[in-house]
């Protein structure tokens, strides 16, 4: 029986773990005018978090995501986890991706949380049924997996474990929607959720093509970014092929092209990533970067992503 009953709206959010993902979530929560308390034991965590939020703020402003009265100064940093969790409605957990670590962390958080609070884990691939196994109130725990950076990319993958209540899943989805995110619901747990599995499938073949010297790393990347990647910002693979079938839609597309596609499936690779292949990929991506630093590439990604999101919203 779930002890999560009424559906109080979320006002106070705790961000537990404020590295790359946690700090970005904190920026979004602050922009939406929520009370945000951040907890992270790293000695420089408060400084780092405030710096990352300040960096994200102008982009959020450009996207029109900041509600009246919201301010980055509303962030409260609380290194003591129990104190951070007092009175919160929702927790977004972003601690290191280790099953044993998160399992122990959840059991500890469980004892300090108000009865109605929901906990969403950003975990990229861990299984919630295992993470919630040591909790007294496992029904409140869900996966709420974002994409980097969560303050910009709309997708959140939501899935419960075998002890999660349907109510907790629905409340998490409603909360993410209220932030302007695009939550999707998984009907069952799978390692890596959906989007990372799709990325992994594509990357596996991209590595295979590089290993077979079909093209350079830069050209294989361009085969995505200058081609189907542009359409994928608008429609996923099923809808893309629905349009690829002309007037007959997906049905015609499958009559016409599923046969050839199936022969390609049979030919796809499962490369063994040897030290030599690793080197080839790293050298290839460095050549593709053409002297641009990682910071420059990330700045380019964020500014073009902002322009793209603005264009899509129009
Ligand atoms: N980096 C990504 O692209 C990405 C994308 C989506 C989801 N995620 C997931 O988000 C989570 C965090 O990943 P990240 O990339 O931000 O890692 P990170 O290493 O940047 O941050 C982890 C943070 O957790 C803190 N931490 C350590 N012990 C803690 C504790 N007991 N309580 C609270 N905080 C603690 C660390 O000090 C660090 O700041 C992982 O579960 C990861 O799978 C990562």
C-alpha cells in the first residue's frame, strides 16, 4: 500500500549531488521559481554549483525559461544531507553512477524525507528495482533520467522499479511537464533506458564502420550530423520512415524497404574495441575537432542548441 496519497504541488526541491548533471538541474529548478536546496559533500561543491548556475542563467534567459521573480541567488547550499532533505517535496538525485553507492544513499535519504516526497534518480542506466531494495518507502522512488545538459534538453525518461507506486510515476511526470520538460514513460525497466540504448546501437555501428575503414571518423560523424540527425531533431525513426513512405506512409515504406534494411541488420558489426581501435577513434575525433578545444566545442554545442530549441519552439 502506497503511503503517497494527495498530490501536493512541488515547491521545494533538493538536488542531491551537484556535478555536471545536478548543477544543470539546479539551474532549471531555480529558473522555474522553485525553492532549491543543493547538497554535495565535495569541498568546492557550493562554489562550482553557483558558477555553473550563473553560466546557465543567460541561456535560460534567452530561451524565455525564467519565471518572474526567479533568481540564482535563491539557491541554498546545505552540505548536511538530512538538513537538506527536511521539508522537500521532490528530490533529484545525481550522485555517482554506482549501484552500491546509490542503494545505500537511498536508504539513508528515505529516513530523512517527508512522507509525501518523491525521489527521482538521474541514473543513466541503473535498475530502480535494485536501487530501492533497501528503502522503507520504496514506492516513492523513480528514475528521472535527463540528457546533458538537463537545463536545455527536454527529454526525461521516467520509469519505476517493481516497488514504485503508479502515483509516484505520475507525479514525477506531471512535475517534469510543469517545468517545460518532455517526460516519456517506460513500461518496464531495461538497462540504459531507451535513449542511451538507441545511442549505443548507433555508436556501435559507427565504431564498426571506422574499424572497417569505410570512412574517416569525421565523415562517419558527418553522416549523422549533416544527414538524418537534422531530421531526428524533429521526428524519431518511426515517424521519419512514415514520411519516407510517401502517400503510403510506414506501410508502403516497409513493403518497399524493410527487406533491404533487414539485410543490412544482418551485416551490422559488434566491434571489439582493441587498444589500436581506441587510438584510431581518439585520433579521428581530434582531427575532426581541427584544433578546437573541448571548451570551445561545448560552447558551440550549447549556443547552436539554444538556437535550435528556439527555432523548434517557434
Ligand atoms: N554526465 C552525463 O552526461 C549524464 C547524463 C544523464 C544522467 N547522468 C547521471 O547523473 C548522475 C550524476 O552524473 P554526473 O555526470 O553529474 O557525475 P559527476 O561526477 O559530475 O557528479 C557527481 C556528484 O556527486 C557528488 N557526490 C558524491 N557523493 C555524494 C553523496 N554522498 N551525496 C551527494 N552527492 C555526492 C560528487 O561530489 C559529484 O559532485 C549519474 O547517475 C549519471 O549516470 C549523467
